[in-house]
C-alpha cells in the first residue's frame, strides 16, 4: 500500500501487476486514506470515510491520489481525495480525522453485541482470493451455499509496525473483501460492481490481529443493494462499522 510522494498533497501508487480482473476497490480506498492521512497532524486518527467508485481501475496502471485539505480545526481535519488513472477519476472520497480523546473522557457505550462464534484458531484459515497478505478464518454460515461469506475472521499477515494510520488503511483494504448481499442472490438477480463504501472507525485497532466480520443485507431496490457490516475484536469490542451499496441487477 506504500505511496510515493510526488509533491505536496499528490501521491502515486507504483504497485502494478497483471490481472484478468479490475483493480480491487479496497486497495484504492485504502491508499486514498493513507494519502490523506499523510497530510494531517500527528495524533489525528481516521474515524470515517465515505467513498464512491466511479470507474473500474486497471491493475497494470499506476494510480495518482490528489489530496484536498478542506479544513483543519482544533480537533478534526477534513480531507477529500480523488484517485486517477490516465487522468480519469476512478474513485473519490471524503474522510475525517480526529484527535484521540483522553482515556475516560466522553461517553463510551456499545449496544451491538458480538455473536458467540468459535475462536479464529478453531476455524479453517485460508488466504483471501485476490487480496494480498490477508487471511480469513471461515465460520459456519447461517445461509448455506453463499457466493460470499457473511461471517468470518480476518487479519493482515504483513508486518505493519505500530502506525495507527497504516492499520486503519489495512482494515479499510480488507473491509471490501466480501459482501452481505449473497443471501439475496437467486436465478434472476446477482450482485455487481460496488458503487459506494462507508467506514467508521470507533477506535484505533490493529489489522494484524483477528477481527470478527459480520455482514447483514438491508435492502435491494432500483438495481442496487445495500448491506451493513460490523468488525469486532476478539474480546467483543465493536471496532469498525461499515456500509456498502452495490449494483444488484437481474440476470438477462
């Protein structure tokens, strides 16, 4: 995910490879967050991102990230990022960074509880198709024969160091790896390309430690489908929430 700094507020990903599929959207989103995070003060961590996939990216081309500094306040920094290939925008996002609150300051409640599932060490662990340096611990799915798992453990297998921004970017990278719309597939309708993706980081969390992913479909209408997701640490803390909308069209 590393980026080359071309000039202030302009970064480039030179990681290219040949692949029969389009560029993985989670990679573009993660590198956009990383680029934006390089422009904020130390001690400000990402807490939300809202991104739109505009065009299919190509794996064999470098991607350039333009960062726009919308605001730097006393506690929050707002950024916009446009990712381009060959001059055309393929992804755009707005994101916010915040100063961490001192321990014990402010309300800290969790309503959504993590489900009881087997520990990741007891699950079948597999590399994730088309994702670099990530693995899943597969759980029994509530609906059989899903095209995408809705319940699984995930973690990064690379050495990420201790930079919270790098860990947040890696979590964003793997947050786009599956879908919560699989149980709505039938012989007439299937999930297509992602349209937009939103992630909320409730606290800094390490991507190289196991996270429990739970995804739930919410609605399909007008050729689109929406699902929500939650990522819990092993002790049951809700660390990340997400939502994604994707094409959901009838098979002709």
